[in-house]
C-alpha cells in the first residue's frame, strides 16, 4: 500500500511539473518568463561546463539541442550542443571583428527546422538547425546602407511569419527568411534592444527601441505609426520594451530611469516616469502588476528591484551588483555579474530569497540566464557556459 501511495504521489508530481524549451531571445513568450514549473532551486548543482570563446550571446534550447555563439582568434563560432551533456554536435565559424566588449551579442533563434544568427557586424545567417548546413547569409548593414553601432549590433532576430525583424536603422529592418533578402528597411542610428512584437486591432506591430527612442511600426511593411523620443547617453537603449496590454514600459541607464506609455489610442502618451528603475541593458519582467528588474549601471552599484506598474513607485530592492534576470513558476532567477544565482519569490511585499547558488563563473556575467527543461544556463563574457541542474 505504501509503495502504491508513493507511485501515486510521484505521478501527481510529474503531472504538475512542466518542462519547456527556450527557443529564442527572452524565451517562449518573448518576455523573459518561462512556462516551466516543478523545478527546484534548492537542489541546484553544476551539470557541465563548456568554453565557447568571448562574447555575450545567450542560449536557445529546442528539442534537446542548445544553440549559442562565441568568438576566438578573429572568428565568430556558432555552436550546437547537446543540451543535457554539453557535447558538440556541430559548429560553424566565420571571420568577424572581435570589437570592444568582445564577441557576439545576439542570441540565435530556432524556428521550425532553421536556425538564425546575427553577428556584431550585422551578418545574418540561416542554418539547417540539425546539420548546421548554411542556407544563406546576408550583410544587413551593406544591404541597407546603415552604419554599425558603437559597440556592434546586438539585436537578436525576431521571427514574424516569413520575416525576420532586426533593430537596424532607427525604425528597424525586415528580412525575408526564405530568400535572405531585405523586405523593408529604415535609415538612422539603431540601438541594442531587440524588436518586440504585439497585436493591435488585428495587426502585428513591432516596438523598436532605437537610438532616438521608441518607434512603433507595422511589422509587415515597416510603416511607422508613432514614436517617443528617449535619447540616452552613448545611444544605449538596450533593454527591450515591455508590452503590458495597451501600455508600453521602457527603461534605460545613465540616469534616464523608466516610463510607462499609453498606446490605447494608437498614439503614445506618457502615463508616468520614474527614476526607480534604470535598465542599462538588462531587460525587466512583468508579473501580476509589478515590474522586476536590475536597476543600475555597469561598474557601479546594482539592485534587484521591484516597482509598481501602476505608478513606478519602488516596493523593494536588493543589492546584487549589476546583472540580469528571468522568471518562472512564480520565482525570479537573477544572475549577478560575479556569477551568483539568486532565486527569490515573485512578490511586491519584500525581497524573499529562496536560495542562492555559486556558478563558479567570474566577472563579468551580463548575459541573462536561461531555464529550459530543468536546467539553468549561465555564461560570462569570457565565454564559460555553465549548466545548472534544478530538476530534482
């Protein structure tokens, strides 16, 4: 009878838990929140470690395979690894300047049988995701006539139907994913955030956070609908906008703070602004009326902070240094720049820590962690990737 009860309990737990892939930048919902449940931060243990070469590219995980990028000896390298073991499955190298703050910034995206990568010099490549065979490549700056950003292009590819959207030009660029050709484009200085798609009145729109500020465009044809000026020092608008129904949250560093914009009329209007959240380039997450993010500046103090989405008021803060975060299963997963993983409850009441875990990574850890199928993936700028098992 006892054995039968244990079996029932194990079955019930398995039914309640849910694993999920993380196939693109900012995850399955493009908002930094995983659908995964049933994982256990208190059981965190190192699973494997891999050296990738320098860079800031995060990882995408689909169907047991992990995709990411690094840089060594004048070449960018696209990696496909076994997600559970770190074993090499295939790789592809191409010439690319290392640049200041070395290596690639963008994260690969997997869609169907294809993988799309984007380099700091704006080389867009489509691969067969299983074999690594290159299908086509496109020099986006050359084709659009735009100049590179000060620290290199950082936009991760975002798929919309047959289009790939990129933060290149001041209102974005779209590439035909089948032909590898420019579909629509804009001119002017881009910034480092990735496009964010959302629906309004039956149309798919894109929020492009470029150097001049926020641009809202029709994702299908690039028609500019409205814009909001938000200029930041060094043109660093690096944190993705967050779509909250008819509202859009933006934030940047260098003392700019954050703002909530109303888009219910089809025109942007400011509801409030606040100095409580300065996302230099680490994107925030929204959960049940509150915004959680890393407020601060690189090489200065940083805080994991909760603010109200209603008025921008601060609810709590926790000093963790600069870093980044995601969320899953009513928990925050934050990676501090020195390599500490912080697990906390998602609540506006107070910072409530569940556990911490030392990944063994040294500075600088600026790349956001990823949770996929019971494993959290963390990397530093030197290119060390650590897989942390939280499945038990």
